[in-house]
C-alpha cells in the first residue's frame, strides 16, 4: 500500500524552503549504494524550553530546530511571516574524501497553513526517477514527486498524519531514490536518518509556531 504525497501537495511551500536552505553540493557515486549514520554517539536531548515566537537554532538529539521571521514586502503583505523547520542531514564521502550531501530531511511549518510539510533535498544525481519513496522503520512506503533545478532536486508535500505519527514513535526514517552508476545503470540509494530527538523537536516547533 503506497500513499502518494503528490495527491497532498502543498503549493504554499513550493520553493520557499529551498531558498532558505544551503545550496546542494555535487554528488558522486562512490561504489556504495547504501548510506546511513551507522552507530554514532547520540547527543543528549536537552530539556526544551521554547516560547511562542522563538527565533534561532536549537539542536535536539539528531535533529535541529530552526525558526525565523520572514522578511515582509509590500507586495507580499498577506504572505507568511514565520517559518520553522525541524531538519537533519546525512553526508557521505565523495571524491577526495569531500563530504557531500546524500539527503536533507526537513519538516516545516509556516504561519499561514495549519498542516506541516515534509521536504527532502537531494543531489542532482537523484533526477533519474520522477519520484522518491520514504518510510519509517518497516511501515507504509509513501511516495513524493521529485523536481529538479540546475542546482538541486527537491521532493516535498503535505506530511500525512499517519506518517507524522510514525515519525514520532519510530526509530529510523528511510529515504529511497534512484541514481545512475558509473556504468549508467539505475541504482537505488537508501539513506537512513535516526528519529532520535524528532518527537521533542516537533513538539518544540509546534510551540514556537503558536500565536
């Protein structure tokens, strides 16, 4: 059973989160088709004391909460004024041991929409297939359409309630996308992100976005 995020698209987020994030680095396939964080030492989860209107960054477990006030212009006076995101990144070694982005994981909230969105930032090599898949642990696989510019690939949409529940209670968020290997054959890339700290980060984000 597959849930299609494309049916739950969220135009209000299109492009916004992308502009607020760092540009993606070039991606090189290094012979391995599986990327995960392995067994790193887990950072302690702090006692989170967030107030509505929080602005700044706060590491929470394996995730980070980032909130900001958006600059307003006369032409966009009715647009969003606040954005928060709970995000994490998985990096891998590329040529010359350079660290490059395998996947960026983001759950976002803006003050003009009452649902969270999910967004994955991917390297340009992911543009082989028109969509990506993600799941929590061994639960339902969700799909999302993939859109690529000349700088990066992004998959985004409204975050289904059941997927959010799974992220709050699960251990690992798994992302699967397709690239071409050195022989130009399709290869599936599986990227894993620990959900350690995500429930606390999401709860803090909800408080920060409260009016």
